[in-house]
C-alpha cells in the first residue's frame, strides 16, 4: 500500500497511484443497464463497471450524469433495467425487483454537503456509523476520520467549517455506513480552486486505501484525470465510450481529448529524488524514458500518476540544447486532429508505448511539417506536471 504519511501536510499530494489493471471490468463487477424516459430526455445506458477504484462519469451539463447516479441509488426507477453489484441484484425490472434506496448499502454525497446542523462533526460521523451492524462495519471511525484528515474537527459544529471541510466530513460520514458503493455527485463543484486543491488529495487516498468502488460525477477534466481509473463518457443520455482512463483521455476521436484543457495521465516509477531541488525522477515503466517532477519526497519504487496537460507540451524536431525545460521526451506522432479552437491542433504522441497529447497552433504544426510517423521531441515543463 502506498505510504501517504510520507507526504507532508499542508502541501497536497498532487499525484496518486496510477490506474492499474486491477480495475478492469470483471464479471464480478458492477453491471448497470437503465432506460429512463423524462419528457424530452432519455437515458439509455448499458455499462460494465469495475468494482474497484474510481469510475468517473463525465459529460456536458444535461448529458444525464446525475440521472445515472440517481438510478444507481434507487432514487429514479427506470422503465426497464438491471443493476447488479457483484452477485447482489439491486434492480431487475424483468423480475419486478427494485430494492428501495434505504435497502441499498451505498453512500451518496452531493455538491453541497448536507450535515446535521445541530450535531458536532463527531455526532454527524457517529450517525453514519450507527446505521451499520458492528459485524458489517468495513470502515471504522478512526480510519474514516484519518483518511479524510478531519480528526482535529471532531468537536466543531458544521456552521464553523469551510466548504471543503464540510465535504470531507460528508464523505467520511458516507464511508462510515460501510457502503458497497460510494456515489459522489460533483462533490467539488461548489468549492473554489483552493478548496478543491485541499480536498483532492483526500479523495485520492480513498481510492488508494479503501476497497469501496467510487462512482464520481464530474465535468472537470482535471479532476477526472487526477482521480479516476475508469471513465464513462455520456452524451445526451447515451454512452459515447468507456474504458481505462489512460486510454480514454488520449483518444483523439473523443471530444475530451480535443478539449481546451485536455490532459493525459502517465504512470511513473520513482527512481530518484534530489532533495536540494525537490525533484523526483520518474521512469515510464519498462522503458529507459525518464521524467523529472518537482515534488516533495516519495518512496523509491512507488508508481505514481502524473497528469500532463496537452497545452503544456511543445514539440521540436531536434533534441534541444540545454534549456530550462526539464523533460524532453522522444516521441512519435501517431495522430493529428482538430482541437477545440480552429487555430490549434491536437497531436497524439507515442512515448515508448505511453500516449501523450500536445496542443499546438496549426501554424506551428505546418511549420514543423508534422505528419503521422514523424519522430519529434516533446518538451514538458516539470512544473506543469503538477498542475
Ligand atoms: N425528474 C425529471 N423530470 C424531467 N426531466 C428531468 C428530470 N431529471 C432530470 N431531467 C432532465 O434530464 C436531463 C439530464 O439531467 P441530469 O441532471 O441527469 O444531467 P447532468 O449531466 O447531471 O447535468 P449537470 O451537469 O448540469 O448536473 C436534463 O435535460 C434534465 O432537465
């Protein structure tokens, strides 16, 4: 298990474990098939989701993300559908089975945390705990408080908490119900950037340290890149694509890879640390390619996730002479697509088997004569790896 205690507090760890093949869908995973008819909107999905890690449901406003989550929770009953979590069937309209929400062992956290205002933080947490028989508890009080970093808030009243603290308490309370499934509906949407940064590391911890699958609704690509293992793209109530995050974010046929804030996740094994400069050296697994990332210490051998924004990657045909950019990666152009803005193109690169995106101007692309198969150098600012 990843030793997060090695990371100093208040600096948030901006990287977490890389998605693993463990999160691939198995027959014992989550199967969700829903047909919902609202006036003017139809949700029609058939999904096999992993029963570990974080699955992000991503799509534009109105694409049906919340409706899908509400179906999972039993708050919306589909016209037809089936939902199974491992061997447990929660919905099967063909057999007139629909487990009501209060009988589904799940945690649900909304955009705005709804804590009991008359109870302390501890009282709120114990309320979650009380709902579970001791023999069925999979998460204990101290573990939840520590995971969300709220031990020092236990005596406080909700009215005295910041938005980020309230969300952390709400998530801890949901965990203490020992859910089979944790549903998070844009839990960071109402927070400003600083509060988001405060809470993201705790969400990353959930994913590393708990064996509870998380379904995470978001329309923020950066959050998705930092947290998710698996991604479902929704558009107008239908699944556009779903798969492992590392594959999905680099697919030029999907709008998410051509967006203004397109990012990829790259895995890196920590092979060195220069304390004077707070610089980690990471190797792309199984390759001689290394990257350097500004960050406080991590354990040698840890595999971590690095998020690289396409706009922070520039291309050059020759290896540059000594410059301030630390990461210059050998790459092959494998695809070029129109970016969100017509003045730019999105270039998909292959770095020894790992996909990387670069968003450059159409002018630069033409000047470089970029074409599929061309060998280039991708320059990535070390600092940009952490944003
Ligand atoms: N109870 C309802 N009755 C009628 N229409 C509904 C109902 N709930 C949702 N809708 C409609 O279904 C569509 C999908 O809504 P939903 O809230 O699932 O989208 P979303 O992707 O979560 O959007 P956002 O990102 O804005 O939260 C919208 O057009 C919405 O107006």
